C-alpha cells in the first residue's frame, strides 16, 4: 500500500447555547473551526485526521500542504515513525522548535495514518494500541465565562443531562472566578466535579489568593492559573493550597512534560494531539504512567474526527484518569455522517475499523471555509 494524495480543508460551524458564547481570559469565540485532513492510498483506503486552526490554515493555504504531498507520495502508510521523521527532517526542525503550522499539519497527518492502519487490518485504532481500558469515556462539559447566576444555571443544566464533571473558563477577575465557582457548587451540590481554567490569567500572588479562596469548594483542579513558563512558582503554589493544580499551556512538547514532572509543578497535566498525534500521546502516556501523574485530554472545539481520535486515545492509553474536556455537545454541525452520541455524560469509543467513523463529504464541503465564503 502506498500514499497517493493528501488533502486539507478548513471547516467551521457555529457554537450553540449553552456553549455559545465561549469566553475566556484570552477572548471570546462563537464558532468551532478545524483543519480536516484526508490521506488517500492506492488500495482505495482513506485516512482522516483533524488538527486545530490556530496556525494550520496557513499551511493549508500556501505551498506547505503540496510540499508534504510530494514528500509522502509513494510512502507506506504503515511506516508511521519513518514518515514522521521524514517530515521533520524535510521541514528542517529535527532538533529545533518547529513552525506551528507545520507541526499542526503533521499531528493531523499522524491521526490519519493510524486511521488507515486500522482500516487496512479491519481493527479499531484502540486495538492497535493494545486494547481498551474503558469502553465509555466520561466527558467534562465545558462552558465559557458567565456571570455567576448564569454559570450556576448552566452547570445545573449539564448536571441534569448526566454530566458528572463540569469545567468553566475564568481568569478575568479573581472575585468573578470565586463567585462563579460558588454559584456552580451551590447549583450542582457535591456530587459533580468542578474545574476552572484561568488560562494564565493571574500573577503568582493573585493566584495564591484565588486558590486559597477556592479551597472550600472542593474543586477537581484549577488549570494553568499563572504563566506557562513559571514552573517554579507553580511548584510553590502546589505546596500552598489544598486545591490540585493542573497545567496545559505549560506542556506543548514531551520535553515540557518531563520538565513539569521534574519540577513537581502540577498535580495533573492536560495534553492534546499537539504533542505529536497518536504517536506523541502514547509516549506522553508512558511517561505519565511511569511517573504516576494523571493526564486529562484537552479540547479545542473539536469536530467529530478529533473527538473520535480522543476517545481511542483516552480509552486505550494508560495515564488518562479523568473526564475529557469537550464542547462537542455545543457545536451546530459536524463533518461526520453520524454524530457521536453523548449519553449521561459519556461517549462510547467507536468500535469500527480505524477511527470507526464515517465522514460525510457533502457536509465537509458545506462546512468548508471556501464554500462558506462564496
């Protein structure tokens, strides 16, 4: 089997309530946007991948995608590690920090390659990783920053739908964050786990005051309260509060993960496919499992392809101990023919070959940025 073609499209769909509008310390968004990647082979098997659009659209819109196609044409899609090395070598960053648009594309290509591998042998991706550790994955319903009363009512809505974990954004004001968490805890009681993510919104003294004020609300964790590079301060904060501290922005590579563990800068780590697709996540899982630090799967308003990939990863890779973040429940449409079902706060890991999903190419074209701009 040989790779014959690579295609990439930017797609978007509106967010809908209760996810819309999705506000954070960094700003506000009202849509989900991703890059959808398809790898074709001479056997007629296609692999689907997805990556986020913070930088990747530039790779789609310029010559990078065509460049990657030329590099990968004729390669065996089963040679995943070889292909990743080839791409990194070709684009000149084997031992340096890569351009984000290129790394994003490579991460999405990795997902598509594993999809091909599973389809070729008639097995779901999770079986290629050694089988499932859990068949249904708990989902943390995510919401943006709301006024406290609305934050509480939204949390209550999620709890009534069966979600056992709820996450809110924060980081604009310490007092607002405290009021939001107070309203959410009062609305859902003690049977639901709560998380808050200030997205690096605070300096260290303010973060310490916030953490101590939140101790009484028994949070599952506070995510990335201060700057991503302030690992020593994060380590000190951990010793000064009873509320667990998680990091996300601090871990953009496997080397970052090792540094966080070495400095004892977090109780939990949120990771995503930006660590190197499935291949990078499996390495992260091995590191985390060995060092006994729990992993949580991050989300970025993902469509169904990446959400399905997340289910395979969380379901089969050791180290993932907590509910995966998601806003999938608040997206108006998807590129999948059959949208993934969230039932009582859980999604079943797809059990068909590869990712176990079917992409609807009519929807893909409808949701593509080029079609929507016409």
